[in-house]
């Protein structure tokens, strides 16, 4: 029974990789610019979840800071792109 | 015995989160219009992230013997930032499609985009 957790972690990472691949397809030929921004924001969230799963896998707390930074940078990046789509410039 | 129990809970939460994130990605790929596609990633950033955070709290609490709630910070930050991004992005999409002359959209109410 001790191989339950590594199996579940591997399967979860495979599911995340599939989700990121589908989102990458949407990012590459999304019909409009806001579709691409949405797909990029989703990929940031999935990357953050991958970091959290790796923290469980390697039993280390070092990944939490990375995950937190990934949330913050994803927010700033998506916000800047959305402001650019809305106004034509980021900082007014 | 405690080890055993926490492993089952962590594995179930991780697999639930993986399924939810894959469902969100399928929604992002398959839904027909942008305003429908906008709903799909919320599944990953709320329920998927909650499941992984609960799994990591259970795992680290069971391994170290003390309550470790530091992963909760990610949920707090994510629940502040995700709605703001969604609202600004939806307003940008509405503004762009109104400016492109999309007749299927309702007219603006107060003159603001």
C-alpha cells in the first residue's frame, strides 16, 4: 500500500500535463486575443498546482514560495494584458 | 496507521483535483463562445486549488505531527486575485466586441465600457 501516494501523484501530474496541453492549443489558435489571455491565466494556475503537487512529492516546503510567487506573477501578467486590451496602454 | 489514513486522503484529493483541472481545460477547449469559455478556468482556480491545498495540509500535518497551515496562504491570495482578473478580462472582451460592432451584445447602460 505504500506505493499508493506516488502512483496518485504521477497520475495527477499526467492529468495536469494533459490540461496544460489543451490550454496550449487554445492559446496557440484561440480566435481572439482575450482567449489567449484566458488560456495563459489558466496555465499559470495549473503550473502553480504542479508546484504544490511537487511539494508533496519531494516532501519539501521550498515549493510553497515558488507557488505563491507564481500566483502573484500570473495575476500581474494577466492584469497587465487585460488592461492593455481594455485601454491600449498598461499604466495610464 | 495514521500514515496509512493520510495517504489515502491525500491521494483521493490529488486525483479529484487532477480530474477537475482536466475538466476545466476541456471546457476551455470545447465551449462555443468566449463568454462561455470564461467560466471554465474558475473550476481549476477554486475547487482544484482547494483540493490540492487541503491535500498538502493533510500531508504535512500527518508527516510533521504539528498543524501546518502555510498552504492556506495560496488559497487566500488566489481567491483575491482570480475574480479581479476575470472581471477585468470580461470587461476588456465586452469593450473590444462592442467596438468591433457586434450586434449580438446588449447596449451599454451608463456609457462606461
